[in-house]
C-alpha cells in the first residue's frame, strides 16, 4: 500500500477557484481501480494550507494515476493556485490487524 501526502499552500485569492478545479481530480481519482482513498483536508492551524491524503494499492496504481488525464489536467493548472512549491511525502504501509 502506498500513502501519499501532498501539501499545498494556496494563494488566498485563488482558494475558491482551487476548490472548484480540484473536485474533478478527486472524483476521478476515487474511481480509479487502484485507489483506496483520496481525500482533501484543509488545515485548521495553517491558513490556506491543504493536504491531499491518498492511499493506493500499489506503486503501479500510483504510476497509472500519475499518467491519467485528470491528474495531468490538474497539475497543469496547479501553479495558478499555489503560493509555494508542492510538498509531497510518500510512505509504504500495510494495514494492522487489531483485536477487538
């Protein structure tokens, strides 16, 4: 399982447009066969900071996502919204079995 945290600092004047433009990316990414979850969160502590938390089944699923039309379309526009470079953290993980 691959976990991606993409942190985006959004220009305050572009926040509304950013939120509209990112919706098609979220919806299409969630529909991909290799996607487990794809969620956008807004920081309660850092103004205009958003985190895209993604979970993928495999590195191949991430590679496929990165080549998708919806991903390429959004990344082509991303610089219009961001006020700082995109920060991406990648993790590899496995679900833990818990006893209840």
